[in-house]
């Protein structure tokens, strides 16, 4: 091969070798070129739906395409997961991921998917505290008083939840185990009816999510004994943590985005970058803080680690308390 032809050959070869990298960059820059669905496994109006809509709206503004929220409730969010697992792995169908998905991995024996294997973590969004709620007429005013009262009245206190196996139920079961108290679980069909009976005094305690209950707390309609996160909540700075009295106790819910496995890495990285950009914006931070949450930026790998750790943690509680789905 003479020198000019050799130069041309190597130039073409170098260009061909660069094509895959260029196409990945081009694909990431072109994404999204049409509307994106975010599938939520619960009914509209709940914390998960509200947070997904906030993030979807922000991503729409940043990326110039609609991010449409699709509520697909059923089987503790498993219906939504299954629909996303079966969707094309192209970044146009995303899943609103929460603590419930980590819980369900142990709670349900026969799922058609393996969440840790079949859903690719994309980005974390927010961590939301649970809060130990009691009716203002209930005598105990602190966690130590509550524990003493529960031990003096074993099996006489009713503990509300939004349903068997929900994150609020499991948070209450962890408290029962670590504090050594016996309470009767009263499951409701959602958080709203549980809060209604809390307001009416029909149940004594509810490990509620802060976004759903903060209005009642600030209005003085319900009393917050403690938040369940490791640190105090900025939304309720005067309320202690459960861990101040029950060392090591922590229970919170978190929300993020996932996609079908094999979603292209460049698309996941683009989405992760855009979510983290949104979380860095003071207006978005303020809006999420109003809901009682703390922004939770991070990489896809860090989100995958969180899911694995939470799956193990809540799996131990479910097995120890022998919780079965309804």
C-alpha cells in the first residue's frame, strides 16, 4: 500500500472506530424526541404521584418534551412495575420507584419479575420521613411515654396503615420489634381513610408519610411524637427523631426513577444528569421541602445500592413479623 493510500486507510479506520461513540453521544443529545411516560403504581393524589408530577413537569421544561404521568395502581404497585418491565428499553417508558418496590421483593412470593434485575436504576429524587402520629386527645406526648403506655396496655392500641405490606405498615412493625411493644394493626384502603380515622380518634397511632400529614400537624389536628428519619426534618425542626429514644431506628420512604433493564446507558446518564440539575434548583428544592422531603441527588449506581440495601433491611422485618400480602 503506498503512503497516500495508507494515510487514507488509517483516517477512514479511525473514523469508523469513532462512529459507535459518536452515535451514543448523538443519541443522548437527541433524547427525548417524543413524549416520555412515567408510570406510577398508585392512584393520583398521593405523595408518589405528586412528586412524580413535579419532576415530570421540570424534566419537560429542561428537555423540551412532555413527561406524562400514567397512574396504574394495583397489587401494591406491582402492576405498574410489570408494565414497565415489558416496555421497550428505549428511555420512553420510566417507572416511579419507591420504597414499596424494595418491600415487595420479599412480601410477594410469586412475582413475574425480579425488581433488582429487571428495572435499571436511573435517579433518586427525594427522601421523605415517616412521622409517628397520635390524636391530640391521646395521653402520651413523647415517644418514651408512648412506649410506656403501650407496654402497660399490650394489644389495646390500634396502629393504622394504608394497607398490609405498605411502607407505613412496615415502619410500624419495625418500631414494634425494636421498642418491644404489642399493637394491633388496622389496615385501611389508602392513607386518606387512615388519616380520617386518626382525626376521629378511632385509631391511636399512625406511622404516616410527612407529605400526606404535615397539614394536619401544622393545624394542630394531629400530634407528631417523632419523625422516623435518622435526622430531624427541616419541615418539623422541633420534633425529635424516634432514634433519639429507640437507638438505631430509621424508617423513611424515598422516590426515584427507573427504566426497563437494557435501557441504553447514555440515556440513563442523560436522565440522571437532568434529574440532578432539577434537584439543584432552589425553586425545586423549596417545593420538595414544602412536602417535608429532602432532595436525594446521586448516580444510577448509588440508587442501585440504596435499592439493594433497603430490600435486605425490609425483607428482615417482613420475615420476622411474618407479614403476608392481602
